C-alpha cells in the first residue's frame, strides 16, 4: 500500500514538472514576441517623429522660398511699371523734338539737367561697366558744348544713352572687369554676373572665391561655398548652358529699397 502511494506521488510530481516545463517553453517565445513587438513600436514611433520634424522643416523652407518669390514678382512688376513710365517720358520727349525750334532757349538747360541726372544715376547704381557708362556721360557733356551740332542731334544721343540704361535693367549679363574688392587693394580681374538691377555677383578666375555687391554697405561682400555654386550656375544660365531656374542668392539691393526707387 505504501509503495502505491509513493508511486502516485512520483507520478504527480513528474506531471507537474512536465507541465511547468511546457508552460515555460510556451511562455518564453511569447515574451520574446511581445518584446520584439514593443521594440518595433518604439522604432516606428521614432520614425514618425523624425518624419514629422522633417515635414515641418520642409514646410518652413517652402514658406520662405514662396515669400521670396512673391517679393521678387512684386518687385519685377514695379520695375516693369517704372520702365513703362520712363519709356512714356522718352516717347513724350521724342514727340516734343518736332517743336524744338520754338523751345531752343529752354532746351539747353533741359539737356544739361538730363545728363547730370544720368551721371548721378550711374554713380549710385550697381557698379558694373562704370568706366564705359561714365565715359558715355563725358562724351555727352562734350557734345552739349559743341556749337556745330544741332539740338536735335544732341537730344538723339542723350535719348540713346537713356535707352541703354533702361535696357540694362531687364537683362541677365556677364562681363569681365578689373574690380577693387577693397578700397586699398589692387584691381583684380573678375567675372561679373548681373541680374537686372537687383543682383551683382563676382567669381574669381580660379572659381574659388565669390561675392556680391551690397548697396546697403556700399561694398563687395564674400559669399560662402553653396552661394558660390549658385553664382557658377547663374553664369551658366546667362551663357544659355542650362534651363531657367531659381537661384538662391542674396540681393544686392533690398527689395524694399528697389521697390521705392522703381516707384519714384
């Protein structure tokens, strides 16, 4: 009888042990799956947060670019209106050319005033082709002093000079000039990129240095590496080596100032 009880207890103990082992074998993979699932959930949440931060950064960058684009479009509209009004004035003056014989006494001061305004405009404008442009002014001044040239001829040359200045405000142009980057430095041969009258940039001959003219500081300021690449890209566009695209560059003339000048 005691032998049967001992055998019964042993069987029960073995059954419990086997049950515990089976439960442990089943429970271990379950915990591993839960831990793996929790880890994946954490990683997914981190990825979602990173995507949200990137989305916010992209949205802010888009807003900034959109704002700059709208400002440029507004300035271009004002510049076009300024050019239109200037063209109307030139057309009106050309029409008055017919009646010059009746206004000879008033014409001389008018011509002199227009030359002086042209000279002042060039001196306060972006410093591109200044020697050439100021030489044109000096030629006009000498022409006005000549008594063997008719008033109509003087007026024609003066209007031609103004036409040239108007057209330069609409063009994307490359020129190579000797520039004093600092007042006391020797002049250096540089490649200039001009975008109308809102941007003037330089690139050294080795393409390792670039900068732009700041109307606010009345000085040439250096540009960083990324902006230097934008200048190189702009030079390619000006030489028609690529498709038109947006250039991320600082403006030589603040849009507010440019807009005020265009509205005057």
